[in-house]
C-alpha cells in the first residue's frame, strides 16, 4: 500500500495556487451583476463545452459509477448513462433558455406561470443546489480520504474543498467559474483514464479480469442487476424531463455568444461526460478483480475509486488524481454557488426585500447569499451516506419539477394550477410509495424505476387534468412568452417592427415548441427548412450516441 508522498502534496498545492490565482485574476472583468451572474453572454462554444462538461461532472459521478460497477458489473453504467439516449434532445432545448432573456430558471417560471410559482420554483432550486453540492462534496471526500490513507477525514475534505472554491467564485462569478471549468474539465478527463493502464497491468489485463469476475460483469445490459430495458427507459425519462428544470440550465445554455454556442456546449460537453463514464465503469471492474486477487475486501463499494488511487498510482500521480477530483468538485460547486446567489438575489431579494436595489447591491447580495447557501450544502454532505442514492435523488426531484417546465413549454394551455398540483402530486406519490416499501420516512430513498414511473405518470395526469379544468393563463402574457421562443436571441439587427427576427425565416425554428400543433397541416409546411438547425443537429447527435454505445460494447468484448 502506497503512503501519501510529499510529491503528491506539492502537486495539490500547485493546483490550488494556479486555479485560485487564475480565478481571482479573472475578477477584473466583473463590473456588474449581469457580468457576475451571466458573464454578459459572451462565452465561446469551447468555453461552453468545458463548462457543460465540468459543471455536469462531479466527484459523486465517478465515485458512484466506479462503486456501482465494482459491485454490479459494467451494465451499471446506465446509472450515469441515463441521459445518454436523450442527449440529442439537449440540442433542441438549449435555445429555450437563451431566448427567455432571463438570468434564472425561476424568472422563466415566473414569466410562464406568474410570480407565486416563480417563487416556489426558486425555493426548490436553492434546495437543489444545496443537495447537489452536498452530494458532490461527500463523493470527493470519500475518494480523497481513502486515497491519502485517511490522513484527513471525509468531512475534513468536504470543508477544505468548500473554502477553496468559495474564494474565486465569490469575486469572479460566472466568468471565473466558466473559465476555470474549462481548465478543470481537462483534468477530469485525465482522471477518468489515469487508473486504467496500471490497473490492467496489476490484474493481468482483460483476460485476468475475466478469470476473476463473473461473466455477467461484462454485459452492457443486465436485468439481473436491476438494469433491464424498463429501468433504462425510466432513467432516460428522468433525464429528459429533469434536465429542463435543473436550475443551472441558464448558465449551461444561455451564456454563449450565440445560440449555437449554447447548443454545441450543452450537447457535446455532455457527450464528453458520456465518453469518460466508460473509463469510470472499467475502473470499477479493475478494482473488483484486484480485490478478489489480493483477497481484500471493501467495507463500502463507493471506496473503490479511492482504493484504486492509493494502490495503483506512483507518488506525484496520486496528487494529480486528487487535484483532478478536487477540480471535478470545484468546477461544479463554483457554478452552483453563483447560480444559487443569482436565484436568491433575482427572485427574492430584488422582488420582496429591496425592490429599489441598485446594481452594486445586487452584485454583493449575489456574492453573500451564494456563500451562505453553499454552507448549507456542507451540512447536507455531513448527512448523506450513499452517494449514488443522493445523486439519483437530486435528479429525481428535478424531474418532478420538470413537469411544470417541460410541460409548460410544450403545451400552451398549461396553467399555474396544473403545474403546481402536477409537480406536488408527483412528490406525494413518490414518498407514499417509498414509505410503503420501506416502512420508514426518509429524505433520500434508494431509486427504483417503478416508484419513479408511477410518480411521473400521476404527476402528468394531474398536470393535464387540472390545467383543463381551471382558468387559462393571461393570453397576452402567454403570447409574449412564446413569441420570445419564436425569435432569434442572438440577432444583431432588429426587424422593421422593432422586434428580433423570426427564427423560422432563418431555418432555426424550435421543433418542440407548441407540441400540440404537430398534428396540424401548418406545422409541416416547409418543415425541412424551418427546422433545419434543429433536425440536422439532432441527427448528428444521435449518431454520436450510437458511436459511444458501440465503443463501450467493443471494450467489454476484449
């Protein structure tokens, strides 16, 4: 067993100095609250890709995936790949957030349903960030603690990481977060494959792994471990509905210099994550074989990644791995901190506490509230035990709130009453069914596809039924909301009527908008040109899905 070497400490210190210094150097660009919260929407496509990958990839992802494949085999990759088959839809939905012309999803909900529901969503969004930060911090803490030979406790790691990302996020906002994310994304890619060469050598290559592990550990789909087609379908549904309501989607899709920058960033940044997940799953198999061959045991499967780091890497490389793990957390946590501050400032402070606040006050309130609410994430990190369960819990509550977001954008007749009761009923069904199954009332339950499926079905039925039975939203406000969705947000010149150009005239109409009109003749007129950017990008992204699934299948045939 390797001891933590002074070279490892040197690498980690060097990383902290560089990334914190770079983040602080970028703070000179922050002159306004818009610059702090949205980076003035000037990010290039490659920065957007790095931000989407970096923010969407946290320590709990590879901790949970490596632990799951260590315990259940390669098929468990679908816990992380739950969004794989729906990633092409990111290309279709990314423009929603830029065309909204808003800073937060809470403001989008307010525009669609009214101020009260916007406030309710914002409460959920803040809780989402608290839970997400807690889960990712706990995941990183588990890995780093065991990788350093328990030199520092899991909770001690959590606190140290929190202090680090708060420093540059507090001053640099979204500019520092996005640029640091790009650098940290490169480190995460290194992390995802660093253990594989030495690991394969240690277990005797793929043949040694196959001799040590059951055959069902080398399948891409396996009902035996609870990951059959129904489960994968429910995970995909969780992903496509939930992604629309995740409160950092504005920063993921709307900060680019153009709409296409947002599309490319969100879609292909996510594909990078799908690719590196293969490395995490393979690492889990390597650790499983290594444990069997050495006659060891792991008390907690989620310690597998940290165990591999400690056992397989030479001095200096262990420090690089830990720096990459920290990078994975800091890239996400800094984005979440800025978004949390934006939500509180834009949806509560500005609306209810200080309506006459000036821009400087908004900037500082965003900074302070982001820090305070982030500290609550640390409290949740102390509470949560199983990182995979926490990860799926966060994704699931977003899916329930996604009923109002996804449904409200696809269906004009949806109203605030349907949205509120639809999401609420989904939560109620979810907790009732879980209580019946377990006999105990808990905040975080183990995710099961049937419970999730019934909750979503009940939520959408209530959403549609209540909307039809109650008063519609104000037609003028709804028309204004959907008119924004029909126009190019990045147009440099306005039309003669003083409005931005209609997207349909430039081949950039959004194919998912006004879902019910799909069944009318008008929807299909000049379809190929009107939706050119949508359908071409969707087909290309679908091809990437096929390539990645084929790559994973080929690897486990070795």
